[in-house]
C-alpha cells in the first residue's frame, strides 16, 4: 500500500470522552499542579473540538513533510477543504498535482500523472490524513488517545500550545505518538505523527477560513476515463469489492 494511503485512520472515526485525559498518579492523590495541568489540557482539547464543531465548512492551506530516517525528506503543499459531516478534499499543487478525497464513505487517492486512483473504505484506510476528520465533526481525541498531555516541544508562534497524544491501546503498532499544535484561537496549526523506525509525517496549516461556500460536488470523485482503479477491498479479498 502506498505510504500516502497508509497512516490516517489510525486515529479512527470517533466521538467522545476527553475529560479524563491524563492518567492518575501512581501513588496517592494527584497534586494541585497535576490537577491544574489536567484541567488545562482538558480546556485546550474542548476548545479545539468546539472550534471545528462550530462551523459547517473550512478551508486552509497546508504544507506536508514526510521523512524516513536520515537524509530522506519529501515536501508537498496545497489546499485543504473540509465540510461536515465528514468530507475532505486535499488538493496537492506542488511539486506534483495529486488529490486525496474523502466522500463520507470512501477515501480516494488520485495521481493524474500515473493515471491511477486508489480507493478504500474510510474505516479500512490507514492514511495519515484521516485523523483530520476530527475537524469535520466525525472524530474526537478521546477515543484516539490513551493519554493526552502537554508536549514540551518548540511551537511555531508565541501563545501556541502543543499536546502529545499517546495511542489508544491496540494502536501502538501504528504510531508511537502524535503532536497537535493549537494557536490562541484554537485553530490547529500543526499535526506531527511519529512512527517506528524514525518515520515522521508532519502537516502545517494556515489561513483557516470558516464556513466558506463549498459545493457537495467538490467532495465527489469519478475516475477519469482511462484511469486504473485500485480497490483495496479486492486486495484484502473483501466480497463486496465489486
């Protein structure tokens, strides 16, 4: 499976429980500092989710960085469109035109130069863009993360806060950790996913627009004539692939 269809449904399609985001201390009662930190993390998480629950559509620009160990790095950029209840469109513009689209049922990855499109049910896709269905009202961090804590990492701007998400039980083989960076207006500005073997996928976001007019047709995909369609269900022997 191509890496571009590999890492994003590790975060699943989620709804819920984020109040208990920090594990209890191993001995005795949590300290006042620990309780304050837990409340702070909870407020940040709720504000992030409320920000993206409060609008029907979004638009942003993105920069994606993919690195696989020393000396290997790939940079791509483009525009992101999101519409509730769970539609996404990633238009890659540089260095190569590509399209990643979620139509509510399937995830499509189309490379015009290759005349090939890969299709996978959302629930079976593990592409690294899928967790951002959080922004379309289809997911939340409570079922994605076993633990959420403040991350001691450099942030992009003063006032930003970074949260570290440790994978839910059963997902440890998919990724080691994820870092969400949020600005003072509760916009997501960065998502970093770390996998085993030093593999990292990082997304930077900017110019967020709320409630732009996005036609439903923008989130529908029909393979152009002459395009080869690779259905991942058939690769896994699913009976309903055709």
